[in-house]
C-alpha cells in the first residue's frame, strides 16, 4: 500500500523480500570470493610498495643534500688554494702579521651600556620565602589583563 508523505508516494521496503530476491550462482560466488581474496592479498603489498616509495624519496633527498654539502666543501677547498685567502684567514683567525706590520687589537670595544651587568655573589645561606603564591598569581593576572597592548608601527 503506498503511503503519502509530503505529497509524495512512497512504497514500504521489506528487507526480507528484497534479500530473498537476490540469487547467486556458483560462478558469481566463486568470482566474488576471488575478488575478496585478491584484495586481501594485494592490500599489504600495496602498503609495502608505498612505504618503499617513501623511503626511496627520503634517500633521494638525503643524496641531494649530500651532493650540495660536497659542492660547498669543494668551493671551500678551492678558496684555500688562493694565497690571498690563506693570508687573510691567518690574519683574522690567528692574528698573524707580516714583518714590518704593526697590529692593533682593541679590547672591550663595546659601549658600557651594552655590557652585561656584573653577577652578584651566590650565598651559601638558605632563605625561606613565604609560600603564599595566590596573591602573586592574582597580581600577575591583573597586571597582564590591564597592560596596554603593543601597537604595530606603520609600514614605510
């Protein structure tokens, strides 16, 4: 019997009637089992294949990075073949000077404001501090909440 729902006619579906209408031949059952067996056999192989492809890609990337490092080292080696570069490195790194040159070394060329503050001595006395942490937490939260937010500078 058709039922009306929102102006459309709909038929009631009986699952038992639908399932009894399915007929499987022996050939169809064998083919279905072969498809299931093939899927069961191939899925792990496909997973292994994909994992190996990922490993190969990672190794190729590693080889590329190694080639780049080798090229950098070869450029560095060719620089060391230049006598001017060797002289410059000896002057900068080892402070070597040619005969007759006067070396000038500047100590503490930093501005006194840029120097780190001197560290106070560490005491060997143990001091006990009050363990009342709640007021400190509330002060921290309120000061963070009431702080003015930074404003970005306009782009030039």
